[in-house]
C-alpha cells in the first residue's frame, strides 16, 4: 500500500514538473520549445524506452556509414536551402471594433426599454424612452404665453380703435360730472354744517342765560326764605328749576361739541376720490390719443423671442426622451429591461452596444519578436472557445510603445491589432486565444538559430 501511494505521488510530481516546464518552453519558443522538450524527455527516459520498444533486426547488408553521411548531407542542405514561413505567436483578446455607450441625454424616469441583451440594433433604433409628461406641460404653457404676447403685440401695432377713444372720452366726462356733483354736495354739507353750528351756539347761549336767570331767582328766594317771607316749598321749586336749566345747558353744549366734531371728513374724501377718477380717466384718454410707445412694442417682441427660445429648448428636450443607438451592433448590457421605472440623470448609462460583425483582436507580441511584424501581414487566430475554427485577418496597427505583461513575468510586450470579419458573431468581447502572424519566408537555419543569434547580438554583446 505504501509503495503504491509513493509511486502515485512520484508520478504526479513528475507530471506536474513536465507540464509546467513544457508550458514555459512552448509558450516562449513555440515549435522549437516543443522539440527541446521532446528531446529532453527522450534523453531522460531513454533507458525505460529501450526496455519498452522492441529491438530491430540488424541490417548487415547496408553500409551504415554511407547511409548516415547521405542523410546528414540531405539534412544540412534542407536546413540551409529550404525556406519556411516565420510565424510569430502571441495571446490575443477580442475587442469590439466600435463600443458605444447609450446614455441618457436628459434626466428623467425610464418609461420603457425596447431591447434586451443580445438584440441586434441599427443606428438610430429606439433603445429606451423617458417620461415626457412634465416637458409637454411646460411646452403647452410656453405656447399659451407666446399666443398671449403675440395678440398684445398685434394690438400695440394696430393702435386704439375710435370706439375705445370715444369710450375713454365719455369716461372723462362722467368723471367730471361725478366731481361736480361731489362739489355741490360738499357745498351743501358745509352750509348745513354751518347752520347747525350757529343754531347750536345760539341754543347754548340761551341755555346759559336761562340758567343765569334761574340762579338769580334761587339767590333771591333764599334771602326771602331767611327773612321767613317765602315757604320751603317755593325754595325747592326754584332749586328744581335751576337743576333743569343746568341740564339744558349740558345738552346744548353736547350738541355743539358733536357738530364741531363733524369736520366733513367724508365730504373731503369723496371729493378727493372724484378728483382722482377725473385724473385717471384723462390719463387713459391721453395714452390712447398718443398711441403705443415704440419701447413697449420692442419689449413685447423681446419677450416673444425669449419664449420662442424656451419653446425650442423644451422641444429639444422632448426629442431627447427617445434614447436611440448611436451605432449598429449588439446589446451587451445584462437585463436592460429591469431598468424600467429607474430615475436617471444626464449621462447615466442605459445600455452598451458593441459592433461585433467586425471585431478587433489585440495580440500581445514579445518585444523580442516585434522586429519581424509589419502592418498588412496575415494573421490566423484560434479562440479557446472555438479550437477547431481559424479566423483570418491582417495586421492593421502596431502600438508605438511597449508595456509590461499583465501576468507580471517581467517581459515587455507590444500590442498588435488586427481586424477580423465576424459575420456569425462567434467571437465575443473579452474572448481569448492564440494568434500567429505570418512574417514571411525564412531559411530553416535562420528559424532554428534566430533566438540564439539574438541573444548573442544583444545579451552577449553587453558583456564586453
């Protein structure tokens, strides 16, 4: 049991080392790396292979030296004379040739989303629609104000009608008539007030005289009473008469004060109102006769122009409630219809549209291989999702700068771009795989020694 577990662990460890080391050689040196790996495995496991493989029968009749020499000459001739295609390989990532974000141009609530993930759309197709209720109400309000201002402007330009002037003149005459009538009533009120005041003053004077006479009688009767010439009853009658005369004086004075307090304020107020009515009516008539001022016409025209600008802006806002696709392509946003009812601000993302009938592949080429790559060279790609399908294109661009590889291996790469026709939409954004760029015919000896030659020319050269 222990031996079985030890053997299984050894086999797993050896396999892991071979896979990792083989992946490094093949990824770095492609075909040459595979040959190196195969040679290394054959060298390491030659003894076990001799035991497994059957022994061949000896060919004594053949001259081994002659055969080996001929084969060696043929091999050298092939290596020197035969030419093969130089292919530079690298991993690629698929990108859409055109990536458009469909964003809200105005803020509002998404009323309806017309598309779903994976739908094909053309440029100008409706993607979503925002609620336009508030904008339509605002547009109707502005249009009503424009109609009102235009009617007023027309009235200003036409000027007052004869009927309006006649009506204004009749209002002036009516106001003047009311003013004269108010004057007459005021004069009558003043005369009545003066008569009442004179009457009240006379009544006060007479009451004072009667009171004075009664008080004299009371003093005389008191003197006679002391002389016992009159009775007490007579004294009491005189005292009662004096008290009555005092009340008469108080009543007369109170009536006089009431009359004096009435200073005809209401009469003066009515007269002031009548004067103001005449002034207003005459001013209105004067304005009608003078006609509309040029400044009023210009001001109204400016207001109409401002309202027209507001209407145009609101109409543009109404047009923007239709969110359309800026390009033709495929909707790649997951579950876009779930955004129905969401409130979006200006610039918020609603959906993404990718042009996938023609895609772009970015190939990561080692900076050591980039010298052989040229624009226009043939490119063959195989995606990991479709290993049996080859996609063909041409190099369209080479990045102007090298960057560090994302895997963090310390190697720097140059991004090479190619354009691939994708009518079946098999290639999708962010797909990966490997690509080979055909860089022209080279002799086999150059293909076998190019990496060693480069190392000697750069690394070995730096040692001296």
